[in-house]
């Protein structure tokens, strides 16, 4: 009797232990970001405090406030993310998600969550990854290689302008980068929701960062889930930097690119043909 | 045996539970009963809400209260950064032009409540209504349903990097005053370290009395923020909003912050009631990210002020605004905000000094009483919060004020010393981005050394408070 009850207790205890372990394994999604390990269970708590009203309890972007927000909050269940260091069509790295959350998204309701501790942010990344089954079956993509930025030259800016014409960037972003190209009004995202092209003349930051490298990444990886494609197969890596240099001249910032461009325009403006359907852009 | 063990484990869990409940109950009861039998009339009125939470911002940005507040109205690191940026998220959608035209950034806050106040050793007539019957010591108690004051907040951005706050605030009779009103310019010279505001505002206290989690008559103010020794005529309170200008700055995540303020020597009163003197307030704090524990902040502050000791007179009547014979005072100290996961600890220490003229209420153009000297004291508190979740928080606080030097050397060295204890629970049954509601329950007790009858008496004042704190 005594042995029997001990056996029952032992088996019960093991059952509880295994059950608990099973639960733990099932939900223990982790991220590694720098020296920080993020845990989905802890991330859920943080998510409920900060994110749930927009992204929703199920991560599908249907939170209480989603109806009021434009553009709509990200639907994590699709496993599609705009800002990545990885090729188009692949999952982002943990760092990509971490950086996106820290940086926020300019011209949207997504604020920079930089004041949160790194642990909190890493935990949320782990939890966000639990919303889509993609993360269980697919590995994150390998970050693209970004070549060293060449020295800024007027030739680079001019070539970038040619590419802006040739790759038909103007169709969405407009001839002056105001986001008012002929296709702008027709654009939709992967949820068939209207989406506006980036307006270079008003934004002080880009959607996925502030540096030239961030801008380079945007058109070499594309913004998945939006009409912004990847140009990795269409332009050479070095040409990407030319495009970067030209796009910098469209921003309302005192950039070296803009200063050089203005100086050149002062004496060569007449040589330019307008960007648009008729012109070669140069 | 197995059953026995199981039962034993259950009993053990049960006993822990019972023990925990009993301990909590005893603690609460001890605090509550410390004023048992009291009958005192007290001056506590819950007149004005001292706390700030602005669901107008939650509505503007669609964020839950918990995004900016550990438990509203206390700010968390994200809320602090939002405030430091001039009520801007920094996503190029902060200007009013991006808001729906029907959006008006207005917030109302009030707290219908039931409370009980009590004070021991109060001086009352031996025969009620007979002023000649002599004074006797009695405990006075009052209780009943009541209202708090009301805050009518408007705050927001006027343009990118230009923000405002306007806070008409009433006592519980509906008499309004301007608790805060300022315009703020952010990122001057495109630099987040250069922000400037002018108007009436809360001092940049690391531990804000305006945003804390206590509402009762005794617990609803930090003792150290308002303490003055017996006979002192200084009107300054570290927790009082002041009128002036402030230069401030912060790092990108607001982990490092500073503030330098130049303030009128009026303790926030309008119409320049005293003189043309100015005070200064300096703060500096730095926070570090310590992983899973959270973000830990430590800061220092100094308030250097002067107050007049007498006025020009006309037929013997003081002329407002003509105060002169200014004498100095200061408050300096350290404050912290430390997280251990869901547990938050807020320590605060202060050293204070008032010039002998202020401390003895002596005009500077006459001689000080014999032996008079500067009054000096130290104060401090430790406040603790445990966040069960964003909608439930337990609070506790212990405070102390200790005189280190009486202005009048004949007074007992411990006259005026204070010990205060507060504890409470705030439960937020709903938490959306449109409004807030909290069921707030609190008990608080303050022991002050010295009564009208004896300098060695301990006077206990206690508060029991339960209210519905709503914010729309």
C-alpha cells in the first residue's frame, strides 16, 4: 500500500513535470539579439502592455484601434515584414525585428520603442514570432551583402537620377519624390488596403532607418507586403549607391548630396530632362 | 502516506495562502486601527487632484494607458520619453494637422469616493460652544461619501516641436485655479538637449507627486515635499507647481535627462504676490538598462530659493508684491527609480535648510530672537509598487522627516518630526485607449511629534479611502 501510493505519487509527479516541460517546450520561442535572449512568454506580457491595442491579441493587426489607424497595424500572422536585411520573400532576422521596433515607423502610428529595455524588446520579438507558423518551418533569410559606400560624386548622383527614371521609381514616388506618381493612387498592400508611396519631401527619416545603408537595404530587399519591390536583380550593387545618393537630394535635409546637387544644378540645370513618362531623365 | 503527503502539500499551500492573507489583513488593520477611536476634525479635503494622466494622448495615438504609464498616472520609461519629446512620438505624425479635425485633446479626471479621516490630540472646547470652558485634547473623526477635485486637462502639440499644457483644476467645491499652463519648444537647433518651456509647470522631480499612486488625505502628498518646521514662514513646497522657464534636455531614449529652471519666488502663485526674487531648480538623472530587471534610474536635484521676510506697508498694511529682506533656503537630495521585474522601488532623500529669519518668522530689518539659527532637517521615503499586471498594482510607502536643527534652540530637537505610512491597491477594471477607470483603495497614517498641548505628544492622523478614479 505504502509502496503503491509512493509509486502513484512518483508517476503523478513525473506527469506534472513532463506536462510542464511539454508546455514549456511548446511555447518557449526564443530570440538571440546581441547578448540578450528574448523569451516569448515574457514577451507576451510586454506585448499586452504596449502593443495589443493596435496589433490585436492574436497579432493579426485587428486590435481595438486598428480601425482608426492608417496605415493599418502589421498582421504578424502572415509572417511578412517590410524592414529586413534579408532578401525579398524571406523572413527577417531577429535583429531586423528588434531594430524595427526600436526605431518605429515614420509617418505611421508605430512609435520608436527605444526607451524599453533591450530585454523587453527582445522578449516581444520572440512573442511576435509565435503568431505565424512560418517561423516554425522556415529559417530567417541570410542578410544581404552591402558593399562599401563609394565616395560621393556628382556622377553618382546623376546616374542615380537616371536609374530613378529607368526603374520607373517616379511612377509611384513622383518626379520630385513627393509620393504623387501616376500609380500612387492605385497602390494596395498585401491585404488589399490602400497604401501610399513614401514622400521624400516630408519625411525626415526613411521607413526602415535613417542611414544611407538603411536606404540601400530598402531597395535591395524591397518592402515585402507593399508594392515596393526589390531591385537586387535589376541593378548592380554599386548602382544601388548611386540611387541612394540621388534619393538623398529629394529630402528636406541639409545632406552633402543635396549640397553637391544644388551646386551642380546652378550651372547645369539646363542639361537635365524632366523625369517622367517622356524623358530619359538626363 | 501518499494521500497524507498530498494533503500535507495542500495544507502547506493553504497555510501559505492563509498566512499571506492574514499577514496582509493584519498589516492593513494595524494601519487602519492606529487611529481607531479617533474623532478628530481634520483639514484633509482631497481638494485638488495632484495627479496627471492624459487619455487625450491615448486617444490621439491609439495607445493603451499602459504604454505610457506603469499604472496611470505614473509614467514609465516610454511615457517619460514621450513627455520629454514635448508630447510627441517622433513619427512625423505629431502635429495637429495629422489629426482628425474633430479631435480635441481634453481630459477630465475626478474621483467620487468614500473616506474616513481621523486625528488624535486635537484642541477642542471642553464644553461644545463654550469658548471659555478651556481646551481639552480629543480625537476627532469624520467620514462619508465625498468628491475629489477635478482636473480639466488640455495638452498637445501646436505644431511640430511646439507643445502646450493647460490645466484648469478645481477643488471639490468647483473653485478653479490654473494648476499648469505652459508652452514648450522642443529640439531647438535640431538638438534634443535643448528644449525650453515657459509658464506654470511641475518641477522636474524624478519622483513626481503629480503622477503618483496615492489619493488619500494623508497619503496624497509626500510629507518631505511640503514639510516646514514649526514657526517657519517659508511657503515653498517641492511638490508645488512653479511659474518660470525651464531649459531641459534628454538623450534619445531619455535615459539621461537634465533640467535647469528659473522660477518666480512665489511658489506658483500668480500676480507676483511677494517680490521680484527668483529661485533656481536643477535636476540631473541617468538610467541604465540592466536586462531582465528593467531600467534603473538615479538622479540628483537642488532647489535654491529666497523668500521675503517683510513688506512695504501703507498705513500699516503690507503692500502686495513689495516683499523685501529676502532670505535664502535650499533643498537638495537624491532620488531613484529602481525596477526588479514587476517590483518597483522609489527611494528619495532630501536635506533642507531655511534661513533663521524665515524659520523664526522674523523680518530681516529687526534682530533675530536670541540664539536663533537656521532650521535644518532631513527627510526621505521609500515607495514600493508591485505590478501584478498592467491593471492591478499594490502600493506601499514609508516616509520620515527628522529635524536636525531647530531654529529656536529652546524647542525640543524632535518637535515636528514625522513618520508616515501608506498602502493601497489600484485596480483598473478596464484599460482601453479612450478612457481609464481605477478602483483605488488606500490606508494612510501619519505620526507627528508635538501637539497643541505638549511638544512631546505624538499626533496621529489617519485616512481610509476608497474611490473610483476615472479619467476620460
